[in-house]
C-alpha cells in the first residue's frame, strides 16, 4: 500500500480514536510525551522503521503529512472552549465552567485545572496571532 494512503488511513481512523474526548483532558507533560511516543511508534511501524534507523520525528511526520498530536489536542480543546463561550449565559455547561468552588485547598503543589490550561493556551495563541498581524500589516489589530 502506498505511504500516502497509509497516512490518510492514520489521519482519518487511528488518530481520532487516539485523541477521542481530548477536549476535556487536562494533560500533564508526562501524558503529552506518552501521546507523542505512541503516535511516533505507530508512524514508525507503518513505515517499517526502527529507532536504530535514526530518522527524526519531524521527517517522519512530514512524510505522512501529519502535525504533532499534542498540537491537535490543543486545537480541539480551544475549539471546544470557543463553543462553550458562545453559549448562552444561563447554560449549564458555561455555568459549571465558570463556577468558583469555595473552601480550602490541600497543602502541596496544586494540579492545574482544565480552564487554567485553556486560558493559558488562549493567551499564548492570541499573542502569537497579534505578533503575526504586526509582522504582516505593520500594526496591531484589536483582539
């Protein structure tokens, strides 16, 4: 089977199963690395390569024409966040997302909440878009 067809099968059938429900995940660095490692194992297996062949991950992704899986998870998360933000103010999902829970937190390093991760990614994407618009237009567009 040609490599292009294998890439299409991977993008349409395998990857959606791998990231199903990722809109609601709060990925830690360890889980992101695990997703990337799993993806690269599959892509290397499809090409018939091993780690001993010393092919770079970027080169393998370029052969298949796929983006990094963590980027796709980030896109899905931001897309879902946009859908929630466009909902009515009295919608239950939006109220739950914006709810503040009272009480005391336990001692120690706190885990990141889903909304904290999304807001951070939103700010970094927004600043990247602003920088690109400044480079293209010479002036900043309102955000």
